């Protein structure tokens, strides 16, 4: 018995000595990887405002806040992503189980027909019960590397879920303000239609009096028809925006949505964005780096597969011909086996698996670089769009002021008898068009604000993911 234990001890020490010669730890240095990016210190268009937490609340719309809360709780795409995270968590548990011994129990009963020493054949009963266990010593960190790989995959999936939150909240906010803009535009178009009808009536009266021209009436009738076509397109766009909002919040019937058409939109100031902070705030960048770490651990697994595997197996039980006297000392059987298995020839399969993971790791690093550069480009372009749209809104507001002055002059001339009322109506219609242009300019600025907040990233989504994922996994464990 002592000799057997000595042999197993020698086998174990041999394996541990071999393990000390090889390391499967990570050699990745994020600081060194990031040196190649050469991230600028600042953008050309710096902002001044800081959005903390739920950025959409900066618009001051309780209606928008309620819609986003509904989306966070009811969106099916988000719900599906949580299920994927739970599946990854379960896969981690499966991999983690390899760290522990595998224990099983068995019972067997048999009835064999065989010859005895005298040559007589007879049926003989046999019974056996046993408990067996097996365990692999993680010499080269193969099992640990697999566990770490699964953990990084969960981390990447978590960041992907944060990215989804940011994309969907931005999309919902953009669709919401599009609907509000279209609703306001439709109101102004209705006012224009009323004015066009009054204008045509006035022109017809003038024509009947022999003052006006018939082609002027036709011209305004054509303008009226074009306006009615535009109103139809506006209504269609409103319905499309409403359907998109309904889909985002998990509502099957858009008609159940009651969105106010009041135009009380607050535009927050341009947010401040620092290039070096984007990598910490954007979950897609963090997800890309988690993929790098996962692939590095996959490479470590592939390397460990090239080295010997040390495992132990043991079993103990009772075996006999009579069930009544089965569990007696003379029927007790046990064995203990140690295995050290090393691959000798596999056609370079394991070597090529390591090479494949090395190339894949390099590919993931380049993808990480591209994700960072893409994020910086998005933020820079969005900052520029914000500045340009702010200027466009100022110009639209100036045009409205000019149209208001022109209308006052036209009304004065009408009162003085210098102009007919048709021209006053034309000035009113022109002013309404100016208001619509200003509303659309505000909508473009809001859209660029939303895009900038999405591109800059933030930590608010991580808090939601942590809270909900912890709650759902705890509920799953209790069930």
C-alpha cells in the first residue's frame, strides 16, 4: 500500500515540476496596446455641459422619461440580450465544474450462464455497488484559462447590452422628437391651408371684379394641392414614427400610444467630451477589449493542450454473488489510478490550433483599434454637426424675425390701400414656412445632441444592467 502511494506521489510531483516550467498566464499589456492609438488630448469643438446619469432627462420632458422607462422594462430585444447573458453565465458554471472532482455511484446486478470447474453449466448471480471519482490536475492552467475565457465572454456580452441600451434610448429619443416636430409642422400646415383657401377666395372675388388675373388663381390652387400632398406625407411620417416608438417600448398597437403634440422642447447645452475618456465611457470599446482578453485566454487553452495531462481516478465498492452478504469485508474492492498522458503525434493539430489563436488574437487587437478610432471619429463628427446645426438654428430664427417684420409692413401697406389682402396672406404663409424651417432646424440640432450623447458613451447603462442582471439571476437561483 505504501509503495502504491509512493508511486502516485512521484507521478504528482513529476507533473507539478513540469507545470513549473510552463506558464499560461497573460502577457497582454493594455497600456502598451493603447500606445499605438495616439489618442488626441481634445476635440476641435469642445463642449461645456456635463450630462450625468440619464442624459435624456436634460430635455425636461416627463413624457419622454416615461416612454424610455417603458422601453427599458418592456423592450424584447433587451429582454433577449439578458437571456443570452444568463446562457453565458450557465456556460461559465459548466466550465467551472471541471475544477472539481467528478463523483458518481453505480449499482449492477447480473445473471451469467457459465461452466464451473467440473464442466457443469449453471446460472450464477452477481452483484456490485461502487462509488468512483476522477479528477484532473490543472497543471498548465488549461481549465483556469477556459474559465477566464468564459468570464470575459460574459463581460463582453454585458458591455454589448450596455451598448444596446444606449442605442435604443437614442433611437427612441430621436423618434419622439421627430414625432413632436412633425405634429407641430402639421399644425402650421393646417394654418397655411386655411390661409391658402382664404387667398383663393380673395383672388376669385378680385377676378370677378375685373381686377385680378385667372392664372394667379390657378397658381395658388396648385400651391394648395402641393400643400395638401405635403400634409399627407407629414401624417404618414408621424404614423411611421409612432409605430417605431411603439415597437421600441414593446407595444403591439401604436394607436394605444397617446403622445402630446405640444411643442415644448428644451435643448440642452453642448456636452463636454474628452477623447481619453471615451474608451472608459463607451461600452462597445470595452466589449472589444474584453474580446481581446477572451481570445488571449483561448490561446492559453490551446497552448496547455500541447502539454501532458495529469489525472487521477479512484473507485471503491463491493462485489459478490449474494446480495444478502454483499457488503462484507471480503467483498470489498478498491483501486486508485494516476495517469500522465502526453500527446506525441497529432499531425501538428495542437500546434496549428495555437497558431490559429495567435492570429485570431492579433485580429481582435486590430478590431479593438478600429472600434476606438471609429468612436473618436463619431464623436468628432457629431461635435461638428452640433456646431453647424446650432448655427443653422440661429439663421432660421433670424429669418423668422425678418418674416415677422415683412408681415407687419405688408399689413401696414394693406391698411394704407397700397397692397391687396392676398399679398398679406402670402406674407403670413411665408412666416409660417419660416416657423416650420425653424422647427426643423431645432429638430436637427436635437438629433445631433442625441447622437453626440450616444457617441460619447456613459456609465448609466451599466448601473441598469448590474441591477437587473443581479435581480434576474437571483430569481432564477431561487426557483
